[in-house]
């Protein structure tokens, strides 16, 4: 009886450690050649283009779904400064069918775009010393989603 319980406990521990190991590694940024990274990011973000060399931060991103139907928040590390990244989005997104709703250039720049039944909010901030030159936060959601405010008690 003791050997059976020990075997079960060992099997469960092995399974849980493998599961936790998979979770820890799945949050990393895409790796590989620039073309492979671009392919993975395109599969995840669909037609939401990123500046050249930008990398998705998988650890901090929350992406539900993929392609042109994803919702959530993508955190992206960019090689360019915030001014260049802002100019990229302001120039390239309309070329790709996105309509600019609003654009504010500031310490934290914000751009809001719509396309079809989707809305994308893009926040751009300067990166930290020794890190990326800028950080991009892309929030994607359905346009006019029925979001209910919490009931007051």
C-alpha cells in the first residue's frame, strides 16, 4: 500500500512539475530568426503591424484568440524611440484599413483606431535604461462591446 501511494505521489509531482515548466516557458517572447518571430507575431496579432524589430513580450501580454479576432493586451518592446513608434502607427495603420479615432502625443502617447467591428488602443512610452527604447501596449477589443458597470449597493 505504501509503495502504491508513493508511486502515485511521485507521478503527480512529476506531472505538476512538467506542467509548471511548460507554463513558465510559454510566456517568453518569440525567438528565432527575424522572419520566424514576425510569423509568430502575425499569427497572434493578425493585421496589427508592429515597427521593424519589435518583439512581443509574452510574459506580460494577455492575448485571447489570435489573428484578426484576438482580444486582450499585447506588450511589445520596440527598438525605436517613442517618437518614431508613434509616427509608425500614425502612418501605417491607416494604410492597412484602420481609421484613426484620436491621437495624443505626450509622455505617454495614445492612439485609438477602429477597423470593422474592432477597436485598438495603442499606448507608447519611453523604455527604461538598458531595456527597449520604447514600450508599446496594444489593447484590442470588439467595438461597442456591451460592458456593464458594476451595480451599486
